C-alpha cells in the first residue's frame, strides 16, 4: 500500500499522462491546450515573472487567512456565549452566504482600491463563514456532563468558556482552518480578476488576453501547488497546536 506522498506523486504522474494523451489524441494547438512539457518550459523561462506575482498573491492569502481565522474564532466564541447574539447575528451570517462573492469583488475594489486591501478583504470574507461555522458548532457540542460539573462547582460562564468549551472545540476550529486554507486563494484570485496590477490572477488574465495559454496554465499550476502546500501546512500546524493540545 502506497504512502500519502507516493499516492500524490502517482496521481500527479497519471494526471500529466492523461493531459498529454488528450493533446496528442486530438492534435490540439498550443493556443487551445498546451502540453505539460510546453507548460513546464514556460514555467522555467518565466520563473522570475511568476515568482513575482506569486509573492503578491501569497501575501494576500496569508494575511487574509490570519485575519479571517481570528475574526471567525472571536465571532464563534461570541455567538456561543450569547443567546442574544445568536438570535440577531447568526441569521445575518447565513444571509451573507447567499450573496455571490463575485458580486462583492467590484464593490470592494471600488471602496478599497486596486491594491492589496481589496484582495485581502475578499479572502477574509470567503473564509470567515467556514471558520465561524465550524468553531461555533464545536463550541455548542461541548460535553454537557462537563458543563454541568463545572456549574455545580461554581464556575462562572467566562471560566467555563475559556477552560472547558474552547479547549474541547479546538478540533472544530482546526477543521475550519483546513477549509479556510483552500478557500482563501479563491478570494484573492477573484479580487485580482476584478481589478489588480499584480498577482497570479492578474497574470492569468494578462496571459489569456495575449493568447499566451502556456503562461496562463503555468500560473494556474503554481496557484494549485501553492494552495495544496498551504492546505497541508495549515493542517499540520492545526494538528500540532489544537488537536493534540
């Protein structure tokens, strides 16, 4: 039985083989679907350009991830601690998910400009709900026997929250962070598509407009690799800090 990294490598090789097979079978021109070899060559030749735009997108994603995780965690604690907050705020959070993020991107660009601010805001918005929802659900599922024992011993709600409910809910917070690590790049890329002068999303649009499809695929693959690495890193960090706490 193959290990995790061996399965990942095998899946990647299979995917590349299928990709190249489609290109050969249908004799597709490079401006429709470039082969993986051509994309790899473009990635190497344009490595400085891709690295520059990757750094911008990575900065947006990481800042958005940290802010979204902090805001989501605090919101979940506030909702779990206050029945009034749950009755007033929780419906608004659910309603906010009915608004397509694509519709918010132009508004945020208008308000915050074409710099990092609007892209970070998009990343925060798109990951805020998964973090809040996962952590809140975990907080509300605290073992009732533990809560009852704490109340019998005279513990105040704040101490119950800090010493019992939050530690017990940390695995749920970790699950929210894993989802956030996947969603955060989506928010940043959407923001770059709407309006930006740097970033992988901007580079993909620029390459597509100039019919440099190989460069567009190279940027897309770099984005996918970055997202996978971010997901793995956040998962490992969350497991170390929260699930084994």
